[in-house]
């Protein structure tokens, strides 16, 4: 089944639940960025987290999750929009630091001396960023901490990536359950029991559970109601036109130096690793445009 996400409520709307299956998009990110097994797991968790965070957006509104823990993986950045497009990257994709038992220790690789930043871009210059200190580096636990610490919303977040022995992605997914102010104590207790019974989310996805099964399991006995379903995919917003604007933002002097020194240029998108080559004639055209625009040329957002 294609990657997808579902939204649901329970207990008369006092419990909100989201769940996603992200196996294919995580595998695509790993392929594009040539990630080590450890980096694949960390990036996959971040991508799944972004997909869940983007569930309530509309159209080109977007959310960006940035995790900077000071560990060997470097910064992990993931982004999603209201159309189900997810993208992301990890600073050092080749890092692999298993613990003494051979287990992939994501918390150590991410680091615990840093911050989680969550930016919501609602368009029309309405951009909001929340920040909280990392607690464990395990990403799901840190998102749970973020919602309580920064937004005062009791939440349970689970993110998982299961790999085959050769390091390829076997299953990936996650869920996020949040208690609204009207939630009762018995609803909280039932929810905790359900999540314990649901177990490890990547194993559940590997066993064939889809997103609707995950939310039904989480909301069992709480009168769950499925609201909608959305397809998910790894897709970047980069394009030759956007990359041209990035080159133009460098200004005429930099473009002239590039043309005289190398006679060509090649830019790589951080989010999707797509390469964009520019031959001498293309650089000359951009240089001419930059000279005509002069100091009014401004930086373009990627």
C-alpha cells in the first residue's frame, strides 16, 4: 500500500490521533542521500514526524522540524506541506555509531545537548517557530516533550524505522495522540493501556497494519472516528527555476568569477540531493541578467 496518513478523534473529540505509514518515502530519502543504517533510522523518524505535524496544514502551508543535538549526525531537517509532500536531510549521512551490543543508538548519534525547533509557515509571512531543549535525542520522545513544554498539549508520539539486515528500509511509520482539555482521567488511562498493547510501531507496520489500524488500536474503547486519509510521498520543491534564482542571488561578481574560473557550475539541493548542472552559456545568461538587475537583485528562498 502507498504511504499514507489518517486523522481520527476519540472520546467525543477529546482525544486526537494521527497515524502514518511512511516506508516508501523513508526508503526514497535513504536512497537519495546514501545514508548509513543509523542515519536512515534517524532521518526516517524525522520525516515521519514531519508528515504527522503537517497533517492539519492546507496546500502549500508547511512545517519544518529541525533537530540540532550536537551529536555526530549533525543537524536533521525534515519538512512537510499540506499536500502530503515530505522531504529532508541529515547533516552527516554516513555516520554509524552502534553501541556495544550492536544496536543503533539514535539518541547518542543525534545528541542530547541541543534543541528541537518546529517552524510552521502558514503563508502570507505568518511564520511561527517553537523551540524546546532535547531530552533523549530519540526524536519521538523529544517531540512528546516539545508539545508539553512549548504548547502545553499532553501527547504521545511514536516513530519507527525497521531495517533489513542489508540496511534497506523494511517498514516505517508513526503515530501521534493528543489529549484535549476536555479529556477525562479514565480516557487517559485507557489510552495508556492501548498504546502499551500496540507496541513498537515499526513492527506493527511490518506486520501489515495500515494507518487506520494504528489509530483504531490507539483509540480502542474510546469511540474512535476516522476523519480523513491522505497520501504521502517524498517530494521536493526544488526545480531548475528555483536553483537559477539561487545563483542570481549570488550577484554579478560571484557569477562572473564562477564563469571565468570554472566555466560551469553545479548546485546540489540539500533536501533531495538532486544535482543541477549549469553550462557556460547558462551562466553567461544569468550573469547578464544579474548585471541588468544590479543591486536590486535579492536572495531567493529555497
